[in-house]
């Protein structure tokens, strides 16, 4: 059994400012200090944003602030946000930022308000905000090299293994402990005549990189060197991960997987056609909903099996920011501390709609008692958070990275040679990375 404890090191390990002094200061805080204001919020589409939006009326009643919001698919939201911020005339006052993609870009542009100024002011920050409750690793995602906190982490997504115990039991196969065993099991569980498959996952270019990096982490390797200057995508370890990716999706996955994103993968798995699926914990909720899933009694949750050298969970952090050009910063800050607050976090965890980086939520026995998720789901989430490792490189051109190498991986599913594809992709992407580094 995995023992419950605090989410990694708390923010005390992050030397940003004297939060203790702030917490003890006399406060004149009033949730209605910006009553009558109107703010616009821009989200990436997802279950965690759904929870926040469903509770907007409560925020409006609490603060007297009116909220307009929109959710946009991530592939469209990211370029829209970058374009508007670069012009200095954003149409939103609060924006959801995918730090695993947009971190370096927004830091280079200096587009966002430094939230330290707001957090450290007891007159505008509620006493119950409880900064120390946030996990330190998640806070570091939203902090630049200069110490400025441009984004307050609100979701620390971990990747895990969803698996169907009924399919395993029918074949008499144990859940795999290693990635090599995972491939063996996926092959043994595949029965094309019955329409049953051992594995499903993202085959669609660009979307497929996190699945590949989940496998590469088993070799204890990243995609780019720690200084962001050298590509590591043609090593023997990178090729090994590519071969495993190719075999899983070409030999043991449903037809058409070459075009699958998370939605198609989720559908195949929830209909009882697939034994294993590696993806983000935020996609858990429909799997236990009997109106959307046929496997509610058979669904299991585990960390991704260990590779030859390591066992990690790919992590992806997102959060909320205030554009420096916003005209409604006070109202925006009130909104952010509410949206990243404990009540919303509890609802997200209860519904399986995200992984908020607040220790108190994951330690709340009442949430576990009333949650539709089994104890195993909570234990797996905590285990994955402890073994978390960034699932994408922290570079400005991460979208181009996903595009170039995503095409290479998709090609391997169709039969292309893994090493050749990775070499060609590296030759294509290296000039992009070099230009980025030359720009400083």
C-alpha cells in the first residue's frame, strides 16, 4: 500500500518571498473589493476547466465580479494566446497556460504579471489562500529564471496506466511490472478476430510525443539536454523507446490508431476493446461513468511500468496567469486565487477532473470517502506525482518539436525505420533549436 503524505516538498523549499510574514500580517481583505468589475477568462478545453466554469456563479455571488469565459481546443488556444499577448492587446484578463508548452515563450515575451506582488499583499489575498499548501515542484513550473512567478500552477497532470482487469483475467495474464513485460502482455492480449487489443495510445502526430516520452523515461533519458542546447533523440535509448512505441501501436493497437488522439483512445478503452491505455489522469472520469463506459467494474489504475533503467510518470503542468496588459488586474487576481483555491481543487479531485497541486486535497479523507474513484486511483496519483518527470522539453519551440518528431513517430507506425526517422527529424529540428539558442 502506498502511504499518503504531503505532495513532494512544499513551497517552503522555493525561495521566492517571505510568505510566513504575509500569512501573519493584518489583512483588510474583502472578496467584494472589486465588485462591479467584468473579466474575461481564456481556457484550454478540458475537464478541469469545466469544473471551474460550472462554479462561476458562486464566484460572481462571492465577489460581485462578472465573468465571461471561453474554452478553446489546445491546438488553437496556444497560438491565439501568443498572438494576442504579442500585440499587447489581449482580449482576456486571465488565461490558462500550458507550462509544458508555453513556459519559455511567455517568459521570453515578459507577457505576464508577476504574481508575487499580489500573493505577498494580505490586503488582496485571502487568508485561506494558503500558499504553503501548493507543491513546490508545481510552483517551480510557473517561476522564471529571474524568480518572477508568471503563472500560478493549478493542475499538475500525471500520466498513468489505465487497464482492464477483465481482459487480463480472461487470458490469465498478470499486470506487467516492466515495459518489456508490457509489450509481451499487449501482444498476448490482442485478439483481432474478437476485436480486442492489448494497447491503445496516441498515434496522431504532435499529440503522440507524451506517449513516446513516457517510454523514453524508462531509459532515464530526456529528449533534450538539461541546458536545452543538444538533442538526445538519436541515442540508442531514444531508438529503443521508438521501437517500443512502434511495436505497441502497430502490432497491438486498434486499426486507425495512427490518427488517434486522447479522445479516440479513451473511446476505444471505455468500450472494453482495449486492455491498456497510457495517458493523463485528467481523462479518468468518463471511465467510471456507467453512462459513458462499459468497463466501470473492470477499470484499474497503476503507474506506467518501469523501464530498463527507471520508472517515471510524465508530468504536464498548467496554471493561470494575468496578462501584464490587463486593465482588470485586481479582479483577475481575485479570480485566480478562487479558481486555484481548495474548494475548486476538491471538486476537481472528487470528479477526477484534474490533479491540483494542493497537498491538503490529496490528504482529505472525506474526499476519498465520497469520491466515485477507488482508493487505488488516489494511491496511483500520489505515486505518479512522486515519480514525476517533465513529459516535454522546456524550450520555446516545443510545439515545433512535437510537430517534427510527431511526424517521425507516426511514420514508424506505418512501417518506417525508427532510427532513420529519428535521425531525419533531428536534422530537421536542429536548426530550429540552434536559432532559438542564438536568440538567447
